[in-house]
């Protein structure tokens, strides 16, 4: 009974196993991280994406060019616009990232990417993998780094989410064994877990953070989450000055809203799906997902983005010009830091703190009763100028 269905599912799984084993072998051969200070030229790709993506990405690029003007004029910083990552073009090619777009992305050192739309089951569109997931895999952007800081409440969190494995590794390649039974797969590798754990602990050491929390559900997901937990604990032994604790994902989500306990957390390391969920919860503390940026770090490439979606309804309602660029501007500050422009990064974050939280003269509402995206960008640049002259 069900012999053919089982054989078909087993053949499908065999192909997935082969791909993941090859991917794991490739991780073992990687070299060191890119040294941006040694590059004669740094190419920053600007990739707008879908919905409000082109609006907020273009505004963030304008602020970046303002901050990097001197090195742009010298030719050390080059901005490159990359088209074609729209949902329409991806469907036309039936690829999460069309080949020509991916080739263009690979000519860049770092990428500022707007939100992209992913078809979901039942919406009438083809089953195309998330462009984000595809980009993370194609460029091996194994670490998703998301900071959340609210000094007034004692919150200073940095999340290191594994970006290429877990429940998302083969998220579009599950199998419907029969009409009544569907399977998806979770992937955990030794090399993939070691590198995200080491990145988290290195960050904690470099930034004098005294605690790293390993988030998982190893009491139930014993094989893959158990492996993630055990490998992280092994890496932790190389950092004896840092306190390591371990938390189940469900209780962690509760403790983030516990005022007595949440300030204990400093650095988190966690698998892909859990990281996606809990960082959205964390972003709510500083004003919502529209305020939070995200870094996707690999050894050769890096991509920076907002953590929210493409908001197609805003476009449909003719409100795209009122989109909030703060998430992309926060991501831009992370991009600056990543390529070595530390002071510019700090200045942009400080300007955003002023413009977003200190009763600034412009307020983003997403509608005509607030300012436009470009007006807010102008305000940020005015504030940067005031900061540099000591007037802010």
C-alpha cells in the first residue's frame, strides 16, 4: 500500500540530500571574510525589489551618497542600480532570482535590497521560492544580524540568526506524499552551525557583551535543534569570559516582554525560523518592523535590507510616496559599519534617533497626513549636517 507514493517521496528526498551535502562541502572550502579596507573600489548594489521597495531603497541610497560623497567623487565608492528583482520578472523567468539579475548582484561587494514579494499558497501565482531565501543561499549570506536597542528601557539586543539552513533551507521543496500527507524538511549542519555561533561569540567578545543566549527547541526537535544546541555549546567553551545560557524559543518570546528579565539578554544565536519570528517581536519594542534594519553577512558578499514586507496595498492605494524609509536607513547604517565607515554609521544612527524619536518636525504616517519618504530623507540629511557642525 502506498508503495509508489513512498518511492516518489524517497526519490525527491534523495535529490534534496545530495544538494545539501554538496552545499555543506562547499562551506568547508571557504576562505576568510572580505577585507574592505584592502579594496581599491567598493561597489554598492542598489536593488529596489517590489511594492514600496524601490521608493525606500532609492531614498536610502540618496542618504548614503550624501554621507559618502567624498569617496564617491574619488571613485572609491561606486553605486550600481540593479533592476529585475520584481515579482513580475521572477514569475516571467520562473526563478526566485533570474540568472541575469544574480550575475549583476555578484558584481557588487555589498547590496542594499528593498523588500520583495513571495507568492503564497492559494494566491494564484506560481510556487516560486522567496527571493530573500534564494539570495542568501546563492551568495551564502549565512548570518542575519538584527540589532534592537532602546537605552531608556535597558534593551540592547543583537540577534544572530542562521540564515541558510533550518526550516527555510528547502522551504519550497517539501513533498505532498499523498493528498492527506505533506512533508517539509529542516536542515542543520556542523559547519553551518559552527560559523554562526562563532560569529555571535566574536561579536560579543569584541563589543564587551557578557552573555550569549542559545535559542532552540531541543526538547522536542531533538535531532536538528539538538545538534544546533550542542555545537553552540562547544563553541562557547572557547569564550570562557562570556556567560552562555540556553532557552527554548517559546519561553524566550515570553521573557522578551518580561520587564524583570528582558534586560538580561544581550546576544542571541538561533536557527532560521525562530530568528525570523522573534526578531519581528523584538522590533516592536522600538516602534515596529518599519523601524528595524537587517544585515545578511557572508564571507564574500553582504546584503542589507528592511525586515518588513513590500506593502503592495500602499502602492495599490497610491500611497507609496508616503512609505517609511527608516528600516532601510537603519540597514544603511549597518552597511556603512560593515564596509568600514564607522563614524558615518554612528552619525546616521544618531540622526535617525533624533528624527524618529525626539519629536522631529516630520512624522511618517504612511498617508497624506504625514510627510513623504523624500521629505523625511531631506530631514535626515539636514540633521546629519547639523550634527557634523555641532548644531544638533
